[in-house]
């Protein structure tokens, strides 16, 4: 399967974070961006993942 370039925008408590990633699916791109955000914030991946579980409209994944 070919990888595509994605732009993932995450709103972390009102603060916008933009990540660029190569992934095979939009779900994997979101997962990759969540991992990158956790590293940036120096918190666990699961802590960040719980914020982006689909209950809020706080992320957007775009294929480029």
C-alpha cells in the first residue's frame, strides 16, 4: 500500500498544533500526530489520545 502525505490539525485546549505525516490511512496519520503531540507536550500518548476520541470536533485530517 502506498503512503500518502497528510496534514493533521489538532486543537489541544484551544491551542492549534499542525503536523505533517506520511501514512497509509487517515487513521494512522491521526495516530502518528497524536504521538508527536504527546512528545511535544512531554505527556503520555494515552493522555493525549483520550482528548481526540471523536466526542469533540477538535481535529482534522487532510490528504495532500
